[in-house]
C-alpha cells in the first residue's frame, strides 16, 4: 500500500534522521514489533526498561510510512463527537476515551522532556467551529456534555470568533487542551532512546510470513532469516489490516499542504488548532518556521496511486477553503501530499488481541487521533505484555 504520495513536509524538512541496519542473522527475542512509525516507536519506548529484549522491524526506513505524512494534530477530541460516541460505547467509556486522549497529549509532552536533547513540543488550544448554522445546536450540546465531565472548554459565539480569530462561524468550542509535535522527528528520537537501552531497530526487513506455536511466534524475513519471539506487536498502521480476518476499518485518502513562510502578523490567537464540524472536515494550524498547515478534503477511497494532478487540485481546494475562513492571510502552498486515512465504526482505535493470532497484540491508532491513540496503545500493550491488568483495554478491544 502507498501510505502517502508526493512530498510530506516533515520528511522534506528533516530528511534521513538516522539509519538502521537490515536483519542479517536469526534472532531469538522476547518481543518483536512490526513497524517503525510513531505507534511502534512509542510501544518500544514503553517497553525499553521492562527487562525484556525488544526488536523493531520495518520493511521500509523507520518513520517513512504514514508517520512521515502525519499532520500531528494532538487533540483529545475524537473524530466521533462525544455526544455520538456515547451512543456507540456508552457514556462512561466515551468520556474515558476522551480523557485518555487528553492525558496522552500531556504524556507526549512529558516524554519529549525526557528525550535528550529535549524534544520540540508545544501545547496549543483547540478550536472547533460549526461549519453551518444547522450545526450550531449539536455543537452546543457537545460543549455542554464536555463541560459536564470536566473538560476545560469555553463556548464562543460568532462575535467572539471575529474578535479573537478574525474568523466568522455560527459558534465554536474553544478547548485549552491540545498540542503539536513533529511526529517524524519524535519517532526517531524514541527509537534512538530504545537503542540506548540495548534494543535493536531494523530497516529494510520485511515480514514475509508468520508462524505460530504454543510458546512463540516465528517471523520469516528475507534470505530465509527467522525471528523467534515470545510476543509479537503489530504496529504497522493501515497495513496491519491484512493480518485481521474481518473488516474493521475503511481506508480513505486525505490531503494536506504546508505553506510558504507567512509574516508573524498573520498568525491567530495562541496559534490554536482550528477545525470544523463538517464531514470531511477542514483543519489548519501553525506548522513551525512561520508556515501554516492545512488539511482535509478527504476522499472515501484510497487507490493504489494518486496522481499529482489530483493532489494539486485538492491543494487548490484546501487553499480556497482556508481563505473562506481566513481571507486576510496570504497563503501559498510550498509542500502538498496525500495520505491513507482509516475510519472505524465508532472512531476509536483497535488495541489488543484476536483469537486467530496467539501471542500477538495490535496497536492500531486509526483516525485523526493516531498519535494520542498510539500513547494509549503503548500503555495498554506494555501492561498486558508485563502481565499487568489495564482497566482501559476493553474500551478498544476487537470484540467491543
């Protein structure tokens, strides 16, 4: 699967941060992790001091799958509004899901402080506005439910938005809890820390087949090499779906661009993350180096190849949509790309085991909260692998 097309900003900006070898011998380890993107890196990082031997394998170069194309919106708001999520999983589990994603934002900040040198991370507020007047009442209901459960949110009317952001909309929820990070650089920083703890990361090491026994998992790679592991974590994003016998997600195409640098005077209140209630939704944020990232205009399918002309057309649509909200900001695209995007029935990720694959754990942080979901997955999988009970595991189980 082509996980992205064209030139993701982070990959172009950061380049090849680190090189890792390919597998050149048979291994016997405690935990094998398939994938070397942000989900796998966070899982490996959480297991690095467990006393278990860990190895990470990627068929590409580390971080160069979906992670390189991530727009890195760190939000606790799930693509499914809290009011709707309550209908899917019950109010208790819905609220807990939102709380876990909020906690994950600050967990990422704390992890970044531990990485040396300290990693670039910023807390940002988040603003979700009603795309149309008919969305006003539902968004206000969403605001009241979040307030009821202790989320730090403020309601904004159109006049407030004009005064604060220079933007018009029927109404909006302003949340104090959000953030941004370079997911590609963070992945490499995590893997570097994993290596310092005595574990191994492998590039260019495809898993061609998987065998299961009562005691372990055997991964077959190139040149007839084998990896025997007591536990396997599958964290290779959308490509993980091939290892699951039932359909759990639809794959969409999403689009993003990063602008040329913009003068300071054009940036808005506290560089808030901004997104809307429409489906698919437009979103934008400051992206560092005085640039602005704009994303959205999803297609409900993901073909094997997306032509540059289609990406260009989508970038033009994103610019037009942005200028409808922020007509005073001059914006010219500098980088644009398309990526795969998975949608589940309730907007929640799938984390845990399935009967068909013993000794195997999935860390599938789908949707717009991929990075915060990855923190949740890493914590759950760390606990389960270590034989500890995690009270949140059932919320994201495959049999929910």
